[in-house]
C-alpha cells in the first residue's frame, strides 16, 4: 500500500478518451492536457510514422502515394494495434515529457459493447505505450460522472453519448448500468451519408473533412457553397447545396440513434424510466451538437434531451474523476 501511494505521488495519473475521431488526455491536477485527432500518417514504403494527431489529419485526402493517413480506431475500438500503440505513445510522451521516472496509471473509456478481445487490445496498447496500470470505464458511465449525475443513488439516470464511431445509450442507477445499447452508428456514418448525397445529387466528390464541415454547418444558413471534384471531368467544381436536403439525407443514421434511445427506454425498468422523465436525458459527445438532434430525441421520447455544457469533454472529465476518486468509483471499472 505504501509503495502504491509512492508510485501515485511520483507518477502521473492520466485519463484517456481514445475515440474514433479524437483522442483526449486529462490529468486530475491540470484538467485536459491534450486534444488531438486520432490520425496517424505513415510511409507506404516502410511503415515509418511521419506525423500523429492534428498534423496527420491535414494529410487526410491530400497524401501522395508514398504516404498513408490512417485512422487506427474504427467504431470506437482498435482496428490497427501497432499504429494505435504508436499513436498513444506519442500523445502520452507529449503530456509526461521529462516525467517518465515512474510510468503513469491510466484510465481509458470504452464502448459498452466492447468484446473481451477488444478490451485486451486497449489494455495492451496503453501498457506498451508506457502505462503501468490500465483501468477501463464504460463511456456512458464516464459521461454520467463527468456531468455530475447522481449515479450512486437509487435514481434512474439516462445518458446518450454520440462519438465518431459509436453511440452509447444507458440507464444508470446505484453505480450500475441497468440497461444499455451500443450502436456502431455515429458521427462517421453521418459524414459518409453526406458524402454519398453530394456524390449522387451533385455529381461531385468531397472528402471526409469537407463532409464534417457541412455537418457542423447545419442550421446556420439555408445553403452552403461547397467545392469538390467533378465525378465525370475530374476537375474542381463548386456547387450551392441545399442544407435542408442534407438534413433529409442523413435521417437514416439519425433514426438509428433515436431508435437506440427508444429501445433503451422500452427495456429499462419502469421506475427508472419515470425518474428519467423527471430530469431528462443527458446528451454528450461531439454528435450531441448536431443541429436538430436533441429536439428530435425529445419529440420521439417525450422526455427532454439536454446537451451537456461541454459535450466533447464530458466522457473524459468523468474518466478523470473516476481515476482520481478510484475508491468511490471502484465498482464501476470493468477490470
């Protein structure tokens, strides 16, 4: 016990939100210390890492044949073990630079539908990147802690966490998940739907970065000028797209998210659902900011959907709090 306290004093506790779109790191003393895209650029010739994070994201869709820009995370879990390990190591090194006398303890949030193999991949990646101990926490639980919901009390608390690769929906009470749904439809699927719509409607190709910008511009103006590559001629062409049409063409992935919310309510105990109806549904993750989505969930569920003040960091803040107050939240970690 004394040795453990000494390690905690010398080392540096880190919480990590290892997301499909972005990776964030948090320390109890400093708060959020890193926020970078989960992208790695590497040489096609020998696999050498050329850039990680924001710099690597600039390469997406712009690289020559000798360079590949890849997202090593897919649907909220590790798709490429070696590249993920390198990415985590790079991010951790930025944060604990000059303080590597003792390896850090790390808490990592994961989707509720994660398999044992996927859990092991996360733990091993973090360990090989320099963590001496790795704790796993389910994303909706982390979001609830981050938003300060009373999850240790006998009350129903509902969370909808919409990331890049997965949407996590859960009802939590007395430090346990009463029911949860995890669907691998989230921000990336919406971006794909936007790319398909523009390709089919306007006959131009746009990259994922442009699709994301279009998604974030929903609700701002009725039209948006977009430049892409002409599908026939192969030359740049600018078009004025109707944003209402964009909204209509992303309804399929949006309906999947709404249906996950409705299924969770349907399958949760009635007393807990009554509690949720009283204080609303918490929305977190980047997808919570999507124009019209909270209102759509409110309309279909008949319960107010409330977006957290800073939805991009809700999960990370909760993971950091759970690590800092490990004794209080010990039963909520998966390992």
